[in-house]
């Protein structure tokens, strides 16, 4: 664990990410608990455990940094073990993040972790974004919707549209793959009113110059009015 803590400090400096001691402590506790629960349920690949900061935490922090001083309502669709939503909540402690997943066992883990590390700006719910009861309860609620490689872009836009608060709300997706440009083109054609930005997620040392083609895809104008 000491080696992981030292590695986090090195990677924060390398990627010029400035965090408070409180935020660093929360991240360290999150990783400690995530690795503990990963022995019981598959939250991240076993091969990634040794490189959890390089392959998971740092990319989510750089993604979160795109929304500086964010203090509004956030939804993370398909949060799994809490990424990116829980990392976003640690980075933006004035925000209120709702994390959802279709697998109850993962939501139970997220709730357990949230309680153990003492985060008070996170709510974890076992549901699907397309569930009518969830939509009815949270219709037009969220200023920002997040997702990390949960579904194709068209599907995520469909899920997000009834849940965004207004025209200023956004969908932000961590995504890669050779078919991403095709997904973006299809979404633009199908939803003529939206705007999409693709921002490289470059981070050291795992992804210098965005060599593994990871992006933040930001979708705007989701609310048709």
C-alpha cells in the first residue's frame, strides 16, 4: 500500500494535478477499499490492480478536471466500482453525484466504500438509466451526466435526454476505440440538435500523446426544450 501511495503522489506531480491533502487521503482510501472488494467481486481487471492509478484513477482525474469548479448535480451511468463518478465527487466536493448501476452487488460495494471513506456528496442507486421509475423520479434533474465505456454513444444520448436539467446540461463520456468517430457521426446525424466535442485524454506515463486513443466526448444541447 505504501508503494501505491508513493505512486499516486508521483503521478499527480507528473500530470500537474493539484489536490488537497483531504482529496489525496480520500483517493488513497478509495483505492484501498476498491482493491479489497475486487477480491470478492470483479470491479476492475486483476491485471489492472498493480496499475490502478495509471489506468483508472489518473484518467478519471484528468477527465474530472475538464469541469473546473463544478458544484451542481451529477449522474454517473453504469458506475461499476465508482468510476468516474466517485472520483469526480472527490475532485468536485461541492457537487452532488448520483451513481447508478444495473448490478446490485456493485452498488452495494459502492455504498460500502462511500461510507468507509466518509464521502457525503454521493448517492448510489441500484437501477438502470432507462428504467421508467428512475426517469419519473429524476426527470430534468442533472446538470452533468457521466459514463465510462458503458454503452455506445447513441444509447447514452437516449438515456440522458430525459434526465438533463436544461439546455446548458451536458453528457460527458470517457471513451475510446476505432469506431468512436463513426459513433459520433451517427449521433450527429440522428440527433440534429446536439453538439459534440472530442477531447484527447492524454496522461503520463500510461498514455503519452493519447497513444491509446482515449477521449472525453462532450455532448451539448441535449435538451430539445
